[in-house]
């Protein structure tokens, strides 16, 4: 029986730069950094509040096809790959703190029916959503606009 999600993968441009970003800027802790043969390095980080969920930082590489690697690298260059969502206790404060550290934001904090949301990019161009959640009902979305 499945008990939980323990690992997610995130496509990055450069493992060292991504590791530095997620540990120094975002507050994650380094976990694994293992060279597995001449062409593969296994790198993971985890947030201290959720150490059971590791984020596998990986670059588009073999065994993917050359065409898929090239397409993913183009998507990374365009900032078109989604990352993941991050729960925050104060979206506006987190936005200010990360902005001061040079993090690029696509959208500043905005009120949504489900809370306060901001969109950022990591240093590989992945977009991430920061959400300060609040209770909501389906009716809270009536007439809501997202842009």
C-alpha cells in the first residue's frame, strides 16, 4: 500500500547552481549528492519542516532522447517549466524576503479565494507558486478572475 509521496523531481539547468539556490536562498537542506557513474549525479534537497519529501534536482539528460533533451532545455530557457507549490505562513513577507535575495517574481502577492498567492521563478526558470492558504468554499470562486 502506498503511504505517501517521498520524492519529486525538478528539472534544473545546473546542479550546483540549483543546489545553492534551494539551500542558500530557499532554506532547504542538502540531502544526497552522489555521483553515479561518469554521466549521472543524484542530488536531493528537503525542506526542514518536511524532511520526508525529497526534491530530486536533475538535468535533462540521458536516457531521454536528444530531441526531448533539446526541447526541455528550450522550455527551461523560456522559463516555461512548472515547478511545485510552496505553502507559506505569510505570503507578503516571504515575497519581500525572497525579493531581497534576488528571486524573480512573475506575480506579486495577490488575494485569491483560497488565500494569498505569488508566483516566482527559481534560478533554472521553473515557476513556483507560493500560497498562504485560507479556508474556502466553491462559492468563493463565483466571479473570481485569474490572470
